[in-house]
């Protein structure tokens, strides 16, 4: 079931386009911001709300990497794996993260605290290597400082 | 030296709000345009300024708009989509403009919209730019509150709505026609052209898509004129350019400089040369989808025509520097892995060709390559080149691949001869 607030927020977005379907990505973002991810149930509810079939909406959802169709941890770490970060030390950063978290790329830690994902160039190449934790951009990362960086995300 | 695009930008400080932006001369161009200029006059000024699209392709911005049907009988509604989906690996200039001076982008968007008589403009922002999203939301709200957007802009009879669209992700969303599908709530696969978006774009209506940096130039062209804009440049292409450098240089960063600034000046002066202990091997001049240049080509002028004449493309103008302690095969593999992951799977040469290329490159890098793999990679680069796919993703992938095979042939062959990566310890 969509909450009243979710439906209101989606209606605001839908009014900005010629069709209700155009609000599909906004609608899934709105749900994800509140629930952490977009479940099968949410896809069915949203599809009905947007005059789409669930299969059609899932086809849209599965295209976009920022729409999470699986449950994620309390915090999402997105590590840039593009070329400038590769040149500046992405690989050692990735290896350290995987070792520290005990979770590989695309996985969630056993305690549900972090999900680790690769991401395309974060547009901060002059401060590489970089990663995004939730909405915070961390730059010029020294793998030795990872403990301190991640400590504030409980 | 004039730096109109970054005049209001002070790194590390909050960008100007609408009051500060107006005090610095902001929204004067929009007022002038909507009250005193005909839409066609704005387009003509941009044409005369010789403003080349800053998203990477360098298409003449005014010419692009001129294909939009105009006049009272023209079908509507019409749309503008601002491409703020900065996802080209190695590009980090639009972030600077949006975080540093969001009102400049709003005013530019309104000017472009007025020029084509658009009813609605969408700023298409990648999801990961959270700070830019907050700042743009606030700037749009301020612009509505002060009459710079909405019904009857600044006392004129022109009305415009600007909406911020937060993307769901994927590099393909930044492709011109992929973006149209994304805004319509579909998968961001490319569309066939023609029809071009200027005639049939969003929901089949006329739509113009321009990059953030392109749009940010518009207030300055309207304020100061085409002749002034052309005089900013060192070459025939008008204006300044936000250049940048990443990799093992002393001072990576961004700089607003005259269009046509030589590559050597960027590398040696602004970026401060290579870091201690590193030597220059090659340069990708404008994001992942441009061909390598060699140290012998440092004197190329960084504008669209000159870099093309040197065998590559200016692209985004943010250079990626390859040093001698990084493996060129490993770098090429990283680039092609990016293109493979971001391929939408619409066109066979793209998804199939990239899959094959990545397998071969990974084999060579891991010490399992064969000399004939290089011939296969050459033919894959030719297959990915323009003409075989709907959009420019595959041709973009072919550029670093083909040029790496040419310029770093020795390094590829050494991997195969020694059955190992010479750079791995």
C-alpha cells in the first residue's frame, strides 16, 4: 500500500509531465527514499497508481542502477570504478573495502549496515579516488582512513 | 582574461542566492530578451557567437535550435531538456557550474526556452549529484518567487515552467534520445534519428537538448553580444571553456580559459606538470569516449576543430592523463568495462562487440593473450565505430580502444609475449 504522503508526492511529480507514466522514475525514488528499496509489492502498487502494468514498470525499474529492487543495508557505499579513479588507486581502495566489510561488490554486510556497489564516474575526478556514502561524497580517499570515514555511519 | 562562467563561483562557499546573483547582473539578460528581443533574435545572437555544444559533440547550438518549428502555427507544447547527467568518465565540469552558480543555469535555461518558445524545461540531473539537486531546487523556487519563472516572466507575456528531474541512473540517460525516453518514464534506450528531437522529441513534440555548460553561456552572450563572445576565444569557436585535468598531475582541477587554449598549457602550466616520479604516456582529451593523444601532440589547440584534426575529439575538455606507472592495457580494459556495463543492449554490435572486446582485453591483461587477439580487437574497434548503432555509445567505446591499440601496440604485444602484465608486481 502506498502511503498518503507517498501518493501526494508522486502526484506533484506527475503533474509536471504529459503522462502519468513519466513520473515512474520519480515515483520509485519517492518510495525508495522512504523504504530503502522498491519491493515487488511496491512495483505492483506503483504500477496501478501510474496506469501501467507491473511488468512494464519493472522493465523501467530494472534498467536504472539507482533504483534498488533488492533490499539494501542501512547505508549504501558507491565506489567510483571509472578511469580517473582507476588511475589514482580505485583497486586498492576496493580491495580494502571488501576486506573490511566482509562483503563483495553488490553485497550487503551480515549486520545489514552497509551495501557495497560500484558506480560510474562521480564527477570529482580531480579529487580521486572518490566514493559516495548515502548522500555524502568522500574524496581523495586514503584506504588507511576508511575506518574513520565509515565510523559515523552506524 | 575574462571568466564569465565562473565569475560568481567561489569554491568552498555557498553559491549566490537570487539577490546576490541579481546584484552581480543576473537575470538582466532574461529581462532584456523577454521584453525587448524576438525569440529569433536570441537564436541569431547564439548563432553569431559560434557557440559549440559543450556536452562533447560540439554541434553549433544556435543551428540546433533553428530546426525547431517556430511561429504561431507551430505545434506545441515545446520542450527544453538540459543535460545535467554528467556521467562521462573523467568529466567534472558541470558539477562545478551547478554547485557554484545555479541561477546562471536557470537563467540560461529560461533564455534557451524563450528562443524556441518552449512551454516547459526539464533539468535532467544525475541522481548522485545530491548537493546540486538541493541547490537547484532552491534556485528554481527563488526564481518563481521573484517572477523570473512561471506566468508572465518579468512582466512579459512569456510563461515558462522549469522542473528538476532526478535521474534513475545509467550513462545512457545522458544520451540525447535516451534522455527523452528517461523523462517519459521508459528505459533509456536510444531512438532512431530522424526524426530529430527538435521536431519530434518529448511525447512527439519539438524538444531541444543542451548541455549545462552550453546553457550557462547564454546569459553572457545576450548581455555582451556575439562579437564579445567570439573575442574571448583564441580560435574561431566562440567563448571560454571549462577545462580540467585528472590523473597523476601535480594540480588536478578545473580552469575556465579561452577556447582553444593549447593542451601543453593545460598540462604543464595549469595542472603543474606530472607528479614527481611519473612521466606522461598519453592523454584522453575529453572524457572516456575520446581517442588518446600522445605526448607528441601537446601543441594541439583545445577546440573542437583542432582536436578533431589531431585525430581525437575535444569532448568535454576535461583531460585524463595516463602516466608511465599505469598500464595502458589495464586502462583500456577499465574504459571498455565501463562501456560494456553501460551499454543498454539495444544494438548488437554494441553489447556483443563490447563483451568480446572486454574478454580479450581481460585475457591479455591477465597474461593469457594471443597475438591474433590484437587483430580481433582491431576489427572490433572498426565494428563499434559510427554507422552500425543507433547512438554514440559504441563509437565512443571504439575511440579509446582503437587509439590504444595504435599508440600502445608495443605494450599490448609485450603483455602477450611475456604472458603477464609488466606493470603488476
